[in-house]
C-alpha cells in the first residue's frame, strides 16, 4: 500500500504540484486569450469593438474569462493534458463563432442555444453558406492544432505541462485520475453555481446583475453586445425550458374556453359556414419577400437605400389597388421563418415561449390547433407544400401535428425549375404545384405553401442581367452591394411569378381565397438594422401581406391592419365572414388590444399584461408545454 500512497514524498509531491500549478496557470492564460478571441469573432473580426468591450466592461469580461477557465479545467480533468485542452476549446470557439458569423451575416442576429436544435440538419444548412469559407475554417483549425502539437512536444516538459509518473504501475495514480476527478467535479459545480443567475433569469425585459451590467430580453444583439458572447449565450438557455405562467390551472383554462365558446356560439350564427362556401384557402408564406417601397411610422426605406431601375414589385402594387392589404410586423429580421410560419398557421404566439416551437415544442406537444385543423372539421382536405428539405425545422412533424395530412417537398414536386444558378426551386414551380393540386382535387382544400426562391445566399452569379442598382448616403461594402442587387432581382422575378399565379387563379373554375405574406426581409440592410432608432429598425421588419379571392367576396375596405403573424389567419377568416372556433375569438381580443406582439417592436415600451393577454399566454403554454386542457376538455 505504501508504494501507492506515498504522497508525502517531497519529490513526488513537487512533481505533481508543479504540473497542477503550471496547468492551471496555462489554462488561465489560455482562457484570457480565448475569451478575447471569442469576443473578437462575435464582433465579426472587429478588433476595436472587441478591445472596447474588454475595457468598457472589465467585470463582465473577466467573469467570462473565469467561466471559460472553468470549462478548460473540466476538459483538462478529462484529458490530463492542458495543451490538448486548450486546443479542444479553440476548436469549439472557432466552430461556434463561424456559425455565429454565418448566421449574423444573413440574419443580423447572434448564435443562440436553440439554433443547435437544428444540429440534425447540418447537411441541409451547409447549403446556405460559402463552401470555401468552410475550407478556410478547417485549414485554420489544422494549422493551430499543429502549432499546439509542436509546442507540446518541444516545450511541454520544460514548462511542466506534461505529467506521467512511469514508476507507478497503478493506472489511477500514474495519471492523477483521483486529482483530476476532484477538479472535474469542482469545475462543474462552481460553473453551475456561478451561472444560476444567468441561466435561470426572470425573463424580464431588463434585468440588472451584480456585474454592473444589464440583461436585455427583447434584443439579443444588445444583450450580447453588453454582456459578451458567453453570458449572452447562457442567458438564452432559459428559452429551452417552458415554465408555467402564474395562475395556470385546469380550472382557469376551462373558464377561458367557456367564455370564448359562448362568444363563438353567439357570433357564429351571423357568419357563413365554411362547409357551405365551397372555397379553397391557400396560405402562402413567401420566403424573404419584402417591399423596398415600404414606409412605416413616418420613416421610408428609400431614405436609407434608394433603388434605381424602376419598380421592383409592380405586380404586388397593382394587386394592392384592388385587394385588401397591409403590413405584417415580422418577428425577426433576416430569418426566423419557422417561427413566423408557426404563428401564422396556429394563431398562437411565440412572444412568451421565445424559442423555436417547430423544433422544441410542437413535435412533443402532439396535435396543435391551426387554420388547417379547424377547416378540416368542415370537410376540407389539407396539403402543405415546401420546395425544400421537409425535415428542415422538423416541418415533416410540425405540419402534420398542425393538421396537414399531406406534405409535398422538393422530392415529390413535379415542378422543379431554378432561376439561373440559384440552388432553390423558384416561385413559378411552387405556384404550378399549387395550381395542380387545386385543379386535381374537387374537394375544398386548405393549402399551406412555404416558398424558397428568395432565400439567402444572394450570389452575384445567380442572374446574367440585373435591372436594379442601389444608392445610399453611407458606405456599403462592395460585396454587400452585390448581394443587395441580387436580392432585388430575386424579388422582381418572384413578383413576376406572383402576377402569373394570380392570373391563373382568376381563370380557375374553382373558388379560391389566398392569404399571402412575406415572412421577413433579407438580412442585408445593416444601416437600418443597426440604427439606434426603433422606428428605423422597423423598416427592415415590416413586410407586405394581402388577401385575394378569385370571386367577388364583397371586399370594400382594402386596408388591413399592421399586425404580427399570430393575427393573420384570423384576419382572413374575419374578412371572409366565416364561422370559427373559440380560439379565434380570443385572438380577436388579443389583436384588438395588442396588434403587434413581438419583442422587436415593443422594446422598452410600456406593456400591460391585461386579462386578455394573460389568457392568451396561459392558452399558448397549455397547448405547447402544459397539460393541454384546452384540447382534452371538449
């Protein structure tokens, strides 16, 4: 026993102590460098912004260093090699920040924990990034790993960063496994304890913390800017858990349902029964469809980005003269399609859940009420069309749970035309597939179409000829200008296909009502998105929507309210004058009280949680993460 436990031997203890001390010191220095590198990469390789963050927020920076050091200690405890541990962390930081930069350049939004729910779709996601940038990333990682390997080989022993006591035959003691196990447990415990205040935040719009900084719930760009990547990322772990709102109970949900069932029974007597109308409904989410002529709250998009070359969307503007239309305030900028799709189809809200319901909630929740499931009860057949990978955002599960019995993806589509060298099926093919479905089915239908033509990336080589150019009073980098011009041309082609589609519907021997909207603008307009003025930022977050019918639906008022996607289905049901379920009568009250329900718009504005909004919050939680009393209790 003595040969295994002779820990009082000065030579043995000094060797261990030197190794442990040198390792912890090396990891501390590595943590400082890697934390700065992480911030440098977060600020898109902007040295001065990262430098300013370090010196303007020293407490936040060094607390982040401390957290990263604890992570390095945990890795060291597992590997037993400090230099290897630093290399592993470098790879992790480099890959994560590469993903962040790719996302930010296309969406203007930082990397969030829920983005990793799409890890199973990595192959699909790589289509959205530049292949050469991935090659450069791999080369950089390989070079750094080689340099670390050389340093370990030639300098590891000299700086006491390598340890292995060959004389001991027992594996546990020869590799310090007991010591490392203690450090592993200690690092994990301290990390979890010291980040509780971040990970288990209150979800308030603003929260002060002891580091002399503030968390901002409504704007994660500001949150990351103020608190650094590590604290910003940890703060958003709260989104992965859906906590029950105050007052949630079976009795409360039953009372809400009873209240709106009474309203529905009384009001539906004055409305048309969808069973008798024989009108098919098509809901079209047009990917990244945006109007460069947009004005909002006294601000004009053209004051910041002037488009030369004529009207980008002539078909849309002609249609707006004869059909009800308005603006949809998008939940996001440059992305978030699945969240907008979720709200538009279900009429529930992501305001309080603040996650990606398609990937995090709906697959586990089961059946979720939607415009499809409601009209299916009136003998409608249901079909979803998406000219891309059906597994993206788990649509193959989410759309089925929303009541769509059939789902046509790029694999099953009969029309697969691409514009130029674009990698996406164009809108003309999407509309042809929709028209084919309408012609071949004599039943009343609900068709949900989610297009792809306008999706990023916007490569200059997509088209041979370009009709538009862009001007601005500020400097736009050349590569950004090229992307914007490509985006404008893509919008123009999409608009042409929209006009052709509407003309086909006008001649169709079948009544059709269409709800059409763009989900968000492209993440290309930095001057607007980065503005200090909320009204200016809103210009990049409002997109056009309209309601069209190929028969006389008696539309008189052509103005539709500016609203968020959760009000969209309810808007077309009201304009058609159709009977609807109790859920939509609750949404009526919500959309009257708070027509724009999104963090991006409300920012730091006063926000009263009225009884109506409390009911809406409780119902959303009940259906997506609660006991589903609304659905169980008929």
